[in-house]
């Protein structure tokens, strides 16, 4: 996390390679608590616009969060936080992410 620009807007960076492996027995518990931690951090940091950078390069599929989890997380985010998200940048997306983005782009 950090800030960019003259207005000190927040920038949050996620590296997928450091997410837990989906084969863990407590995977859902860990991901739920990780999400709650991120949201509580966002609420403290974000007063105005912010951007999220998702680093996906060289990440095995078992460490990438599922679409259901991402949708649930987005729906749980407060409206103020959703409104202030100005950019979501995916660095080195996999073919799977590119396909999902191509399919969902008309609906976003």
C-alpha cells in the first residue's frame, strides 16, 4: 500500500503468488479473513480516489482466487469504497483472466 499523485490517493498492490494455496483445509477461512483485513485497511486509508494493482505473473492457478470469491468480495465492499475505486490494473493476466474479462466486459 502507498499513495500516488498530488492528492495523495491510495494505491493498493496485491501479489497473487503470495495468496494461500487452494488445497489448504482452511482455505475458505483464510481467504475470508484476508478479505476482511483488506477491507478494514481500505476503510482506514481511503478518503478519496484509490487504485488497485493486481500482480498475476508466474502465479499457479491454485493460488489465484476464484471468481465466486471475487464477486462476493466486491458485493461486500461498501458503496463509498466501490465509488472511489478509479482503476483496477491487472499486471500479466493469465489466459483465464483474459477470457473472463473479454466475456464480462460488456456487463462492467
